[in-house]
């Protein structure tokens, strides 16, 4: 019985390593840009994460960036994986009414057409003007943390 458990744990561990973004596989890259607004005003210094979405394991962080004073961001990342990557952007914000220490997370999936084989993405995913506000709060994923990130 213990032998079976060890074998299962080993297989799960290997599966996690193989599906990890930075271990094995072919290099795939992606880049995105856009502008974020909160209630019509450029939203500065908000956290943008570029992630590779995994179905069975936790998502892999490819890169992070912050919006500039005019709400613009550019983000790019590389992932090594045997299968096609599923990139997405997460925008962590406090636009709207959130409890102290809590952030709304707006997720934008990036189509595979914007993924390039190799370490430099060829074309930008144009996220466009992203308008945050209270109207999105009921659709947002919310994350509460004890410390600022």
C-alpha cells in the first residue's frame, strides 16, 4: 500500500515538473500592452501579472509589471513547456469598493495567435483601454492579503 502511494506521489511530482513553465520543453513567448483606467482616470502603479494558466497545477508566473503614471503597461514573458501555453494577464486593482487589504483581479486571456515559438514574441497582444470601476466588482475575482505586494 505504501509503495503505491509513493509511486502516485512520484508521478504527480514529475507531472508538476513537466508542466512547470521553466523546466523542460520548447520556449514560447508572449507580450501584451494596454492602458488601465479607474472611473475614467488613468490608473497608475497597479500590478499586472503575466501568467501561464495550468489546468491541474497552479498557474506559472511569467512576469510582472506596473502601470506608469498614464496607466500604460507593457509586459512580456517566456515559458518552456511541451504543450501550447495558455497565457493570461491579471490586473490587481482597488478601483471600486474593496475591503482594506483586498484587491479585485481582472483576468484577460491572451489568444494563442499571440504566442511565438522562441524567446522573443513577434506581435503584441493589444489589451486596449481597460476600464475598471464598480460596475466590474461583481464579476471580479477578489484576493485579500495581509501585506501589500
